């Protein structure tokens, strides 16, 4: 960063929602070029949201570049709420980036992520982001998982489904829960979850219950990730994609069909995450709305 740049523009968006004060909060800082790593960490800690994203346009690569950090200084990659909010901001502020790309994409660190943009005459753009195809990993014993969620083993008795690690960009544990009452009753035991995450090779825990077929969403979910300081998250794109992969592997859903997940209800921050499983990967989509903007002094 040059010494002349003493201020930066920032915005706060609610992500995976079209309503202010719902969804998952994200701070997005507009920068001219990459910053020192310590400054990324300091700014993210100052905002103290689950994640803060930093965006700038690269003339060399003719693309929007995004980096995201947690309040504890951990860098986050992949197509989650941190990326969705950043792309929505670029569209809402008419930064005139994506219309010049033959096939729209963004760059997170060095990875090129395909995106789609739907405006359809609406005030808010609908953004799609392509995650990698889902792969499955370890399963966790139901008894251990129930104890780590302050539940009983019978609360996790869903079909023949086991708590399973599923990865698109990030490996999260998919935890089937019997019903909505048990999902709302879950309380994470942080040390137990951390130990299970280390032992079985996953980051966060995505608890979900299948909803009635008459509801708009196929599942309702809650997300816990104490390993990176997230007690509970209102919308977790990096886990919604793997859940789509899990349900597809189980034969519960079809390819090339849109489904959605409701998350954040317990936090009074309802979020809707849409996904579509395709041969090239999992498209995750949603919208965002700006709730704040201001000047950051450094």
C-alpha cells in the first residue's frame, strides 16, 4: 500500500437475503491493490464479522480480485457468502467489470471462479458461483456427534445417513438431524467439535433437517465452526454446496434442478441459499443488499 492512500471505502452487506438486517453480515473494503497481510488482519479484526472481504480490479488480469479473512486472521477461500457479497457489491455499485468478460469470473488469490449474474429487471442482482464437484470423506460416529451437539443419538437417526465429511472447496461435516425441534435444540460443545474436526478432517459442522415437501426450501440448516471462532453462522455458502452434493450422492435430489436451503432462523437472520448440482460442479447462488457504507482510516 502506498503512503498516500490513507482512506478506503467500505460497505457492509447482508448476504443471502434481499432484506436488510437479515442474512449474513459481510464487510467489503475497496482497495487499490494488495495490502500487507497484517493490515488485512487488523481491518478484519476491527470489523469483527465472521468474514471481511477486500476487492480490487486487476487491469492485468481484467478481473475482480477478492481476498477474505476471519476476525481471527484466517484467510478464507472458495465460493461462500464472503465472495457472493463482494460480487454483489461490484454489481450494485456498477463497477462495470463483468460485462466485458466473455464468461464472467472472479479471482480469489490465484484461483479463477466462474460466476453468473441475473438482473431480470430487479433492484438486486442474483449471483451464481461455481464450486467444485462434491467429494465425500470420513464418517463420524453418531454417538460422538450427538454428544458434541448436546443431543441424543436418536436425534441423528435419519434414514441410513451418517454424519459425513463432504468437500467442494472446504471439507465440512454434513450432520443429518431428525426434525426441526432437534435442530433448534442443538448446542455446540466447542472443545468436542474441535476435537472431532481435527480427528476426522473437517472444518465446520453443517446440521440440517429435511423439511416438508410443501415448503419452498428442501432443508433447514445451522452451522457451527468453533475452530475458526464462528459460534454459529447465519449463511454458509461453503457448506450449502457440500450439502447439495451429499443429498445428490444419497439419491435424494436430481442433477440440473434448483433447490434451496433455509439457514439462520435460530439467529433471527434467515438466509436463503440456492444450489444446483451439475456435472461441472455445484452452482451456489443468492443475492445481497447494502446496509452501511463509510470511510476507513488507516
